[in-house]
């Protein structure tokens, strides 16, 4: 179960949290089943439906093969199955569904929206994974066979007292060095991408934590912002839904502890570290 003794913030910069899992690809008729699943089980709470391009769920590998690109060849004339987005009226809750992927997202749509914390997010994932799995069996298809699971926290870090422009990433992340330059040469912006391995108590790799920091601007007022994303991804730590949730809880804990470790004390003060 989630460890609620982890670092917490009064004003966290979170704008999106997603819990997801990939599974063995369902047969082509699953796309039609998804339509009935939405109509019978989801439409009341998720009345908005959108089609998106398919998501290719990454698979974490270790050893020498982890450095080689993975090629997925599909010898068929069949068009790729779409990814469905099922949204609440406000758009803050989002379910993503395709024949090999399910994700349950919370998004900060309004400036004053507050994240309801991890226990609520994990409960939503358990609810919809269980609902989908039962509906597939009821429809004559095989139950879900999970392959990989992931949890992501996306943050928008806005300038305040600690940092001012995109050359100040070192004031947000203590794992980034300030670029010492000579006269007339100043750091304008920085983008970072860190990969960390996750291990169990026996030292065996169970997944990876990916950290991205990307500079951006808010379109309406051209305000600088850093998008800071942390994703923990790996195979289920056991059978079925229990194995998925064990990894998701571990991944969430890893993200929260790493976030606290790599961000500066000054920026944490702005967020109201408890």
C-alpha cells in the first residue's frame, strides 16, 4: 500500500498524474467491444469521446539490448487501431484505451484545481482495470495479460523568487550544474534527460525512472515554464492486477523520493515542503 510518510507539498507543481499498463494485444474485435464498454459502463461519468493516434507502450529492457532501438514490424494492411480518450465533462479525468494499453489520468484543467493525491489515483486505476477486464471476459474475449506498467508525474515549474528564465535550471534541479561562461556568453536554456535504474532488495533490476526537464512558454502570456516529468516504468511485480499495483506503488514512491532529492531546497520552499 502507498507510504504516506513520503515528502509532501502544500502547493505542488503537479499538472498531471497517470497510472497505466500495457498488456498482450487484444484481437481486432476488441475495438468494437470498447464502444459497447464505453456506452454501458463509462458514458454517464465520461461523456466525451475522442480518437487519438495509437500509443506505442515502451518496454524496459536491461543488458546490452537496452541500448539498441526496438523495431516493431507489422506485416498487415490493417490500419492501426485508434487510441480512445474518454473524458469527464470538465476534462480533469481521462481514460486512455487501446487494444494493448490502458491509462488513468488526472489533469489540472483549472488553475485552482487540486490534485487529490495518489490513493485516489490508484483507486481509479484499480476500478477501471477491473471493470475492463470483467467486461472483456463477459464479451467472450480473454482477460488482460499485463506486460508493463508505469506511473508518471508531470509538473509545470513557474518562475518566482528562485528562478527567472530558462538559463536557471540549476536553481530548480540540483543535479544540473550552473554553466560557467565568459563575458558576453550566457546560458540561455537547458534540457535534461536522466535515466535511473530501479532495483529490488536483491539488487535485481525491476524498472527505470525517467526524468525529463524541458523549457517551454505559456502561449497566452509568453511566461517561461519548465516541464518536469518523472516516469517509473517496469514489469509487474507479481501476477495480474496485484503485480501491477505493487510496481505502481513502488514507482510512485521512487518518483516522490527522487523528486525531493533532485530539486533544490529553495524551490521546495516555494512549494511548501512539509
